[in-house]
């Protein structure tokens, strides 16, 4: 049986769900994640998950992997 492969994110970032798209792109870039003006990764793989309860406690967790996951 093959051993499972686990990939660790190069960068993980938590941002509030209610920030603007411009603020989100700026935060991703400041963290070192290469994104275009729409927030799409320019290289690697960007995984986004929403966590938390309702209201202001909700966050988006961005996990960026420097190379593609196969």
C-alpha cells in the first residue's frame, strides 16, 4: 500500500469574511501570495475555506501551495 502524501501550505492566512475584495487582494499580496487583481493565484495552488459561526465571526482561510498539487 502506498504511503499517503500530505502537502503543507507554503502560506496560510485568515481574513474576516466581510472585508472588501480590494482589501482581500492587498492582504494576500502582503502575505506573499501571488494573486492577480481578481484574487486568483498566478502560480501554485490557492485553497480557500470559510470557517466559523454566523455573523462577524466567520473567516476565510487561504492556504497557498507554492507548486501545483498532483
